[in-house]
C-alpha cells in the first residue's frame, strides 16, 4: 500500500531531489574507485526552488487542496557533498481542516561513497514531531554497512551488501542511461526512512531529453538529460507494493527540471521556479 502522505511525502521529495544530488568535481586523492569520475565531473552545485501543486486528487481522498514547495541546495566541499532540502506541504481537507508539514533534511556524503551523515527534522503545524539523525558507513563499496542511529534513540542497524548512498546512486543511474540501459535496481540508504531503514529503488529510463540549446538562457539548464520513473520499495513490505514513486526530468549535470510525485491518493507536480549556480571550492 502507498504509505500515509504526512509521513511519506517529505521522504519522496528528498528522494526526487537526491536523485539529482550527485556532487561534483573529484578532488585529487579522492577519486571514485568504480569509474564514475567522468559523470561526477559534470555535476553542478546549485540552489533551487520548486513549487508543488496538485496534479490529481482521488475522489476518495477527501482533499480540497494540496500544495507546497521544495527548497533545495547541493554544495561541494573538498571531501564531501552536502545536500540540504526543506520540503513544505499544506493539505486542506474537504471539511476545511488544514495540515501543514515541513521536513528539513541535511545529508553529508563522503566522496569515496563510504560514509553518510544525516539529520531530518519533521514539523507539523509549526511543532517538531520527529527527529532522525545518525551516521551510516560501508565497509567498502559494494560491501555491507551499518547505521549508527542517534535520534530518536540510539540504535545500530545493519545495511546489506551492495547498499549505496544518494550521490553514488545518481551517478550510477547516469552512467547506465548513457550506456543505453533502460533500468537500474539499487539498494539505497538516504537517511529519510523512519527507523533508519534502507529502500529498494527501481529507476526506469523512459527516454532521452535533448538539450534546449540557446533557447534556454541559463547555462546550468542548457544540458541534455532523461525522463525517469523512480519507484521506492520497502524491504519490509509483505505485499511487494511500492511505498511511493515519482517521475523526473533529470539533466546530466544533476538538476531536476520537473517532477511528478505520486502518493496514490494524489499526485503533485514539482516545477522549477528559481535556480542559482554555486561555486566550487579551491581544494
């Protein structure tokens, strides 16, 4: 079953943006061991704002309005990629009751792909309802790992062999798309799941999107890309149904041009409203 949106929407937004959160120019001494340097070198640090609007609301959902925004930032440091996202959502039900949630997420992923620190704070109507934080490490690329959960309470959660973090996942998807593959299956940990769980993620490359060329005034958006369908699965789901899915137009330099987030009861369109390129550090 599709999970309750007030718990799942923010995680889905994070997933959509993190698919394009790959970082940036490799630093000497931190080269990726699996041949992803070429794809990492294209990525563009930036800040972006997306407007969220209801594309469809199911007749049984008892909803009068759904909307919100995503504020997203990916920065490069000399040894890591730092991703921050604020996901705001407002739901007005047919009886005029309103609910407003915000999730503020920060991920810091080491360039070698073996360490991810995460902090996720969820609020409802201005009151903090959940804090999730910790550090995930992998024994090696392709090997098993562990999540050292700090909040909501200390815990130690194993990660299966083959788990990857968001940046490396996106770079793997880009490489697969450029090689002409139509689908990629990965086990991904991004810190957004309750209890520090990982997710199975299916990415289907639906088609190539050419560069808009000089018709696009911003050089950061003047890139080719792909239309992708991304589906999240919980390893604990007994029915095998996805927890959520989205479609995105992703450029090859890591920018989400547009998104369609599907929560079963409704779908949201995410439209890029503003974008600002950020500088890389001198390392």
